C-alpha cells in the first residue's frame, strides 16, 4: 500500500511544492505514518522542519492563487547580520529590544503568512512577528540578549523562506519586474487578438462558407492556443491554487469561461462541423481585455497609494560630511551619529540633527504640512527630507538614517496601509461565497438557454466573466490606504485602519490642558519668596534641579534663569526623581529640594507659609499655574507661571460642541486653573488634580457609560490615558512616550488637525460603504443582463474591470477632502448635529 501511495504522490508531484518529481529523484520522508515524496532535498528538509514544529496546518492553508515553489536559496554569510556596523543600516534598537523589517523571498499567500508568524513567535525572545503579504515584508521585534538576528533568518530558511534586510529600492524593483511580466503577457495577447480579428472578419465576410473555412479555423487555433497557455496562465495558476485548498478564487470563473469557450472551438475545428462556429477570437479578446483591466487596476492603485513613494523620494541618498575640515560626499547609510554634515542652500537636509553653524529658513511642508518656512538657528532641530532655504547650515547628526523622523513616518504609513479595519471582515467573508454564486448562476444560465447550445455557451461565459468580487475585496483596503497617505501628507499620522473606523464613531473627546489646549510654552511671570529669602538664589536652585526634567514648567524655570544669567549648571544634583502630576525632588549642595504642587509639599511634611498661600486663589483664578519650592523642609517660594490658549483651540471646541460631541478637560493642574481655562473656551466638564493612573481610570469610567472616547494629549502622564482611550491622539510636539502610546500623531502643534483627522475618518468610512455599495449595484445590474443574453463575453470582459476602477477612483477622491475644506472653510449647518436626536454626522 505504501508503494502504491508513494507512486501516486510521485505522479501528483512533490508533496511540498507540487512540482514534478524527476525519475531519478530519491527523496522520501515518513510523516504521520505516510510516505511522502519530494522533488529535492530542500523541499524534504523544509517539510520535515514544518512537521517537527507542529505547523503542518500550513498545508491545509497552502497557497491561495498560486503553487508553492521550491525553497529559495538562503542568504550567504547570515552571521554578518549580527554585526553592529551592519545592523545600523536597518535595525533600530532600544536597549536590548531590536526592531527590523525583512524582505521575504518565497512568500506566496496567506498560508505563508500563517507559517512564518507562528514559526517566529515560537522562538524565545521574539515579541513581534507580523507579515505584510502585499509588500512581502516581515516586521520582527526581538530581545537581542536572548536571540540573534542570524538565528531568526536561519529559522526562516528552515521553513522554506529567504529573509534579507528590507530595502525600498529592491521592493520597488520587484514590483516593476512583476509589472513588466504582465505587460509581456498583455502584448502577446494583443498581437494574437489583432491577427484573430482579421481572421474573424474573413470568416464573417463569407470565407466561413467556402473551402478556406477549415484553414482559417486552424489558423485561429494556432494563435489562440499559445495565447491561452502563456497570456492566460495567471488565471489558471490562481484557479488551481485555490482548488488545491478547496477555496474558489476570483480566477476560477474566468478560467472556466476561457476553457469552455476554447474547448468548444477546438471541437468544432476537429470535427469540421458546418453548423457550429469557433470562438478563438473571443478567447484572445477576453484575455487581452481582462489583462488590460488588471494592469490599469495596478497602475491606478499604485498612484492612489503614492504617498509612501513620495515620502521615500524625500530622503536624500547622499550627504556632504565634514571630516578634518574636508568635505566628503558619502551615502547617508554611511553617515554616523555625531558626524557633521554641510547642507548647502536649496538642498535637502539628509539627516536628523541639530544646527551647529549658520542660519536659514527650512521648508518642512512635506513632513508636517506647514506651508511657511521655519527659521532655523544654532541649537534648533532639523529633520531629514526637509528643504533648506537660502542659507548654508552645518548640522550635527543626531539619528541614523533608519531612525530618522522621516523613516518612522514611512513605517507608520506602510503599516496603516496594510492594516485591516473591522468592516473589511464583512467583505472578506463574502468574496468566497460570491464566486460560488457566480458558478451557480452561470450553470443556471446555460440550463435556461440549453435549447440553443452556442447562445447558452456565450451567455454562461458572459456571466462567468462579468461578475467581479475584486471591487468588493478592494473596497476597504483602498480607502484606508489612500486616507492614511493623505493624512501623512498633511501631518496626520494614522497608525492603523481600525483607528480610522473608530474615530468616526467617537462621542466624547477628552483633552489634556498643558501643551494641548494651551501652548505648553509656559513663562515664569513672578517668583514670590518668603521673608528673608534671596529670590535669585532660590531661582538658581530650582533651575539646577529642573534642568533634568522635560516638563514645560521646568523649561520655563530654566529659561528664566538663563535670561537672568544665573549660575546653576555647575550645581551637582543627586537623587533626582520626578513624580508625574505632583513634582520633583533632588539633593544639591547638601540641601533637599522639593518643587511641585502644594499637596506634594504637604505629603512630604512641609508646612506651607500663609504669606505665600494668601495670593494663590487669586492667581489660579486667572489661569496661572503656581509651583511651590521647599528647601530642607521649609516652604520658601512660590513660582507663578502663565500659559496661553492655542489660537485654534476655541475653533475646535466650538466645532465639536456644534456637532453634539461631549468634552472633558482632564488635567493634573489645580482645579481653579483648569476651571479658568474651561471658562475661556465656553465651558466643559472639568476633572482636575488627577494623577496618571486617575486619568486612565477616568477614561475607563467614560467607556463604561457607553461612550466612545478619544483622548488628546502630549505629555508623559497622558500615556496611560492615550492607551486606554478608544482613540489616542498625540501632538507631535509631545514626549516620545505619548507619541508611541497614541493611535494618531499630529506632526504640527495645531489642534485644528484633530478636526481634520475626524473628518478624514468619517469620509473614509463613508467611502468604504460607497465602494461596497458600488460593487453590489454593479453586479445586481450586470449579472441579470448577462443571464438574459443581452451582454456578450467581450462586453462582459470590458465592463468587469470598470467596477474595480470605480472603486479605486472613488477611494482616490478622498485625496480631495482637504482641498474641499480649503474652498469651504465654514461648516455646513446640515452637517452638524441633529438638535432633536443629538446624533452627529459630519463637521
């Protein structure tokens, strides 16, 4: 029995890849008590590794739309990828945690995604393994102290894949290669179609009744056969790949239609029947038109998703490095942190860094959407990809090319474009049944018209060709991809597709105060000291401690000390500790310093001075923030700081209020200060004097009441709330912690971007629904017409890609959203809240 089964497998092909097995091949393995044959040692080894790992479920998920290929040759010298100097080009590290994107050769389908992700996640030390099927990329995050990158690449080789560092230029080259192959098939089909058209004209002009009838039929066969085998190969490959896993792909109806039409034409040609007609021209016409449709779809899709390409084009390839007073032009990948680069007038800034010498205006519009050039002076930060103005700059590099702000934006956009929103699950679940319905309707059509065989054949073929689940499958991903690209262009970074859908349903906005509704650029207005204390000495003590903090209060104190030219940087500070929402403590010059809220001092057993506290209520009522200073347990000073509302804060609050969205001001500041800010904005719920864990709790309570909550913040203490909220929105000026915790990052300090992000999400969801509707309307009209015999196969082939092009075109309309806003700056009253129902629409 084993020999019979092995022989059967040999005839069927390699158990792993499905390719024919050579007669002299001798590669066998016993798996789950069954003898399996393989075409080569590589396939045998990979298959054994998959079974040993308990991942044989891969073969039940094996390719949708294509056959497996033998495992690719693994990259040589894998160990070199463990070297720091090699990794710096493509690995970003934070401590022992490393992050990299690998381009995977040999990946075919969702089954490959399943196998790679599960195989990688079983390796100790790997925390993230996400495969982007469209881009054939693997995103890995691992603990470098537990596992080396070479081990991960070697594991990929064991299961049949070759992984190399992702290079956008290589990926772009692979896409161009695929397009070139499609064009070759398209040109071949076009050549055959033109010649068969001439033969068809001859047959329809009377040659079909004469002595040359059989000659022209055989000429048609000679042209149609290689066209079907070569140009039509992608349809058969996709159809067979689906059938191998008992899944009907969109290529199956096309392959059946082409095959039936071709087989019938061959039958007429062989028997030389006078009653029947050949349809070789229909076969070539169908292939040519469908390939044109697919090529146009790919072209328009690439244009619609061009945001990533534009961002990549912004990255300069070379930089002028100053070494030993000599200018040297080198690749940006060879530039190291700490190098100094010269940026000439009119050139793009190649790396993130600090301006050391020179001054200029820099155009940052491509990164942030800010149209006005920004003045840059020594000490200011500049970003890679931005355009230098008329001055020359010397920039000290602060980050490697792969860690630049531009690179992070590109990664965010790519991840958002490849992500799935929940609404996509609906269309994904419908598509397989859609194909089954197509086959049933085609069979029913043939039965209805079976009295006239040729008419029935053409009508059934039209039904097979005209139905198109492609539009349904593209409805959601196209819209999300275009929206995320548009957002990036305007300084709104969306991290995944789920966020776009969720933001459109938000019913409650929660705002942090400092740095969000206010400028966050606090200024020290006054230092009130206790009797007998030295104001400048105390200010120097406070600045010496606060220079270790990143809070806006600390920056204001340090800035005031610099303005007064106080000596504080030479002070030795020990034991610095910051308590979020409360204050800081440290020791300097043998003294214990406490700086923070009055409650912070009380918790540290400091007795508050009545003279200092007397004017506290009045100043807090004026929206002033008061910070208290204690030295060695004595309350010695109160520092009065002022912050101003953002210019666009009032407009955003008014718009949200008009749309019927509830709002809360959530702040760690004193309640009188927060109440004063809320009054300036027209009033809203205020929750003040909260610690970070309390902010998280407040968000949770709102969600328990059934609210869909968006949190807008920028500080370290906002991070837990940003994570807890249904949608976390961080201003790009915020800390690294808040930006990493957020779902949407606003690259500019403009609150109006919150409104634009919400409009973008609502337009995206509307477009997705429109696209799904377009697909259903198209099929509900065209399929009945085809079943009635009113649509020929050629017309069906022409109209089939139209539905996909309509979906792509409708998704591309999202790119006009902000242009429409520019033309119509005032909201339409019809697009605000329904005052009777309280429901929100658009704003």
